[in-house]
C-alpha cells in the first residue's frame, strides 16, 4: 500500500514511517502542508495520514478541504493532538474518513489505515 504521511513532528513521523514500512507499506513523508498538498494532488496514494497542526497551515484541514475540492477522494486519516470531540467532528465534516488523537497506539493506527485502504479499493 502507498501511504502519504503529512506530519511535521520528526519524532512522530519517524515512529509512523518506521512502523508502516516494517508492516510492508510504501510511505512517503511530507513535513509541511505545502509539500503534502502538492504530493497528494499530483500522485496516487491508497491512504493519506494528515496532521491537523502544521507550521505552514492555519489548520491541516485546509489541506483536506483543498484536496476534496479537487475531487481527490483518497481516504484520509486525521492524526492530531486536538482530541476533543468538537475537533473530531470538524475534521470528519471537512472530509476526513477517520480521526485519531495523539498519543495513539501504533497497532490501532495500522488497523485503521488498512481498513481505510480496503474501503477505498471497494469504491
């Protein structure tokens, strides 16, 4: 599976990339909103993992709404330190397919990513 990770925190990104690669997935990492949006707009991915708090974006949801306006329907899992219910709801309403709060279990992240991929292929 080809996965785009848009995450600016080097520790979180390293942890996620290492785990996903060990699970056999091809992971491309973008450390800012601009690069992530460009890659998501110009390349094919099975799943996108998107952080909400990015240094060059007012909110990572801006990346998501831009992708959805471009008719890019790649499943998106939002991974965020903003774990309150209102944040989860706004992320899902903006076009996210799933939402996980940090800190998180890698096993759960992997299961959710693989589930999103299965649903994406079915569509």
